């Protein structure tokens, strides 16, 4: 955007010239008095207020008078000091509204100085300068805001990558400096989440269209978008910054212990509908496993446990949802392996070529030996269920209707499913 200043009259330029000699005085007044009304200004370091900010104000005033004197718009390269200062303020954590207000307050102060300097009959000249002052604000403020936001985005991305690196180190069991742990809120441990997602379906992608899903053609882009979605949902759910490490089909998240109050990390405080929220935002079914870590040193072990719980529930065909170790204690124990595991898993090998018998046994065990419920689930007559169970007993040499047989076949089926699809 350019501002046409060529029509400025000689009287307007003369009015500006009379004020130009007051640049240093105006800069001191603006930084001492006018900026004082801004919230938080009093708490800024003195050298920032009276050295850095005063220098920026002086430069802005001189640039305005140069533009008036030379009858031309401000050049993009002349905004460089404003851009550099905006990047610095973003790095220092200034809010954007405060930065922009300093520039607008400074321009208002300049207008007041021009108005005080104007003589009777110079009202049209003052109006010309006011028009220039307002018109030239847009490109200057735009450059400042653009630079600030660019720098802030870069800083945010760098900080999030640093936190992801920290999360990876903790999950891998690498030593981390205490200062970094405290900064991330992980000094007292964390709730470790492992999440698994099915591939994004076009019909379920955010936006509800195949076009929305097809937009994620690049794996890196798709992973980045999924990471941001998961991060957003988790931080809203827990009301705090969460460290997330994402992979194509899942990942891990660390929720700082401080979120859970003085009682420490509690899996019970995980919202029950969290998997459903993640599913909606990611356009995929979500399995979530949660394991507490009492301190930072326990995060790696908690991550392994959560990952194993996640693997188990998916291997067992459990529905998407939230799971804890207590939900799969037997399966977790069996998955540790042992000399008898192979023999137990092989107990059902005689049924490998009889899928109808294996399906009946699976339903019977799931229905806790209720033959009528099993018949309803499979759409069979109860007598047919009895005949099939009897045949299963003949083939494997175990009475599946007896307590011991129930325990053996349930264990065997679990080991079989953990080892892969039947």
C-alpha cells in the first residue's frame, strides 16, 4: 500500500517544518507521558522505555517529517527498524495490542503537536497533514503486525519442537536437566497417554467431505495437521499445555502432574469422552491408554506400559475408547510370555479349520458361559450351541463348560488373539 503525498501544499510543509525541530522533545514527552497510560508500561525496564522505545519514536517522527519534506510515500526499506523492533518485542513476549498501541499513541501525540503549532488560517494545512498521518499508518502498522506475527509463529513452533524433543527424551528414558522438567511442569511426574488412530476416512475427515481428506496428500502435512488437532483437543480437555509426540497412526502425550492438583496424577480424572473428542477432530476411530508416572524418572516405564495396553486392546478387537492397565490385567500378564504360553496358545489349533466352532467358542466365552445369550448373538438354536461346544471339547480334549475348561480356553483364546488373527 502506498500513500500519495505529492499534493501537500507549501503551507502544510511549512507547518511540519516548524515542528521538525522538536523531534527530541516530542520523543521524550511521548515515552515519558503519553505511553504512561498504557497498561503495563510502568513495569518496563527504564533502559527499554528511555533508550530503545525513545529511539524508535524519534525514528518514526523523523520519517514522517522526511516524507512530508520530500513529498513521497514511505519506502518499505524505511520500515526495517520498525520490523526489527517488532521481532524483538515478540521474542520478549510483548502482547501485540500493546506494541500497536505505542505506535498509534505516538501518532496521536504528533498530531497534537502539529495542532498546537498551527496558526490561525492554517486549518487546511493541518487537515492535509492529518490525512497523511492517518493514511501512512496502515502500511507502517501492517508491517509491524506482520513481522510480529511471523516471529511469534516461529517462536511458538520452535518452543513446541523443543517440548516434543523433551517428551521424546523422557519417553526414551534419557536424562533431562531438572530445570527443563520444571519449566515443562513435569518435575512431579505426568499422566502418560498412548493413542492409536485408524486411517482418516474421507467421509469422516473434518469438513465431512472427501475433498477435506484429500487435501492431506503429503504425509508430513497430514501428520502436522493431526498433531495440531490432537494437541488442541488435549489442551482443552486438561486446561494446560500438553506435550505431544505424534506418529502416522498414533503417538504419546504427557499431561503434567500439576494439572491434577495436590493429590497427584489420577487416571480417573481423564474425561471419559476424550477418545470421542479426538475421533471427531481427527476423522478416525481412536483408542487411548492412560498410565500415571509418579515422577519424571517413571515416564519412560509409564510410556511403555501405556503403549502395551494400547497394543493389547487393539489386538483383542476392543472397541475404540479409553483404557487403563486394570482393563487388560490378565491379557497384559499373558503377553509377558513364558514357557507354557506356546502350549496354551496351541490348545485351540484343532479348531483352525473349523471357523464356526472357533466363533461359537469365542461368543460363549464372551457371554460368560451363557448358552442362550450365545445362541442369540450367533442367531442359532441353543441346542446347536450345545452340540458345537461338545464338538470343541472332543477336538481339544477339554470340557469348556467346566470351570477349569473355561479358564483354560479363555487363556488360550487370549494368547491366540494376541499372537495375531485366528
